[in-house]
């Protein structure tokens, strides 16, 4: 089964061809990072216009890269939401046109589910049930899944997403955009104990909160400035990164214990973070939990993960009508 995946939920224009939900024949991502950098974040109107310009060439590249033509495809899959409405609409419009003209089934994919399915591309076997932690620019979702058609949201952020916190703290520290990779680079030269931050754990559930931590960074930084204390940006980055990872680790492993699952999946852009990957690997080994992570390129937005998720919808005949509309706040279940 050959599926063309299309992803335009945020600021990457992406298309991919995936065979049987597992084999990536091509995976093209055109990032708009350089365009949005000068604004310090994604500008929705600019993003959708850029998608409009880039999507057809990106799809052509994906087909050529896979060595297939439109006639070889079995389905067209596209991100329906959540994401930026104007950006989603571009992908959906193009996917609908292709499905209509080629008389192929259209598969509407949930973006956060797609992030989880990056693991199905990266690992030969992913067994249910599992707990998945999706940490990205807009989400910090803990998911309990018992089958391809049963994903339950068990925890989320009460305010900022983990990636959003990375981006905001990086912006405050003048480290540029996107913030996650910038903070990770600085943190490598930093001491995570040199700039103590409060561990603001929300207890008793699987929800997280990162807004207070972000405020604490800003407050302590200003306080140190006023007192004339010398603070190294590297130490702030290391301390902030370590605290975010600690919070995520506590919540994720608590969920694994509570739901008595053998496997924990990580996904989303923040899962590309080296410190996070190391900490989770160490903890998983200590607790006898099987940890699955996609390679960093499949953590951030891409269309291969969309085609992978779509494959399982294809198998159960979960197709979308051509009247389907984009949904910026599409719920997980
Ligand atoms: P969502 O998936 O919630 O709709 P998104 O698609 O914008 O949001 P992703 O593309 O999955 O998010 O991830 C982007 C986020 O990941 C950004 O916030 C970015 O700072 C963060 N990120 C990327 N690389 C790293 C890294 N190495 N360390 C920490 N954060 C990172
Ligand atoms: Mg992005
Ligand atoms: Fe994403």
C-alpha cells in the first residue's frame, strides 16, 4: 500500500511517500525557519502563503524521490489538525484535489497521532498497549493507547507546551529561533546546578505546566542582574533544560506505572533533545521499561509520520469525505 502524506500544520511544508506504513520511500521537508526567524516565531499569514507556494514542488520532489508516479498511489493522507488554520487549509485543499482527480481515498490525519507514528517507522515492532509522550511546539500530551483505534489523552499542559517554553526562554535569553536547538547547544557548556530553578511539579495527575518555570527563569535572571551577580547564559540554559526534562520524566514514568504498560514512546520536536533522550534512556533501563524514540529527523514535523499513521486508518477503511474541513483544535479522541 503506497500512501502520499502531506503535512502543512505549522511552518514546514512536507510530503512523503511511505509503503505499508513502514518503509519511507521519500520524505521531503521544506522548512520556513529562515523566513520566520526574523520575526522570532511563526507568522501564520506568512506560513500559509509559503505553503501555497511550496507544496506542489515539494510533492513533486517526494514522488520523484520515491520513484513513483501519481498513478501508483493507493491513498492520499493529509494533516487535518490541530495546527494553524490557514496552513492546514492549504494541505487539505491540495490533498482533496489529488484524491478527487485520482479517485483515491482521502485520509484525514490527526497531527499529534502522526507524531506518535514516527515510532512505527523507526522500529520494526511497536506493541500495544503503550504510553506515549508527545512533546512539541504546541503540545505536551500524555497518551494511553491500547490499539490503533484507541488513543486516550491522559494528560496535557495546563499552560505552555514544553517546546513553547524552550522557544520563549530562548527568545528571552537572546538565543534566537527556534529555541529548542539553541538552548540545547548552549546547555552543553553549562552547569545545570549553577542557576537553581524551582521544581514546580503539578502533583496527582498527568498534566504539566511550564509557564511558571519560564517566569522563574526571567525573574531570577533579572534579580541576578540587579544584584550585579554574574550569570552565564550557558548555566541558565542547562538548568532550564534539566528542569523541563525532569518534569517530563516524572510525569511520563508515573503514567507508565499507573497504566501498567511495558512500553513508553516519545515523539514531537522536543524529543529530538539529546539531554532528554539520554535521561529517558537511563530511567527506562533502571525501571525495566521499553523506551522507543524516533530518530531526531522524525521527531520534528514531517509527512512520513502522516503517511504512517494513515496506513492504519487505510486498513480499517477510515476515510474522509471530500467535504472534510480543517480543524485547528481537532481533539485526539
Ligand atoms: P505541534 O506538533 O504541537 O503542532 P509543532 O508541529 O510546531 O507543534 P514540532 O515541529 O513537533 O512542533 O516541534 C517543534 C518544537 O520542538 C519547537 O518548540 C522547538 O523549539 C522544539 N525543539 C526542536 N528541537 C529541539 C531540541 N533539540 N531540544 C528542545 N526542543 C527542541
Ligand atoms: Mg515547525
Ligand atoms: Fe508537530
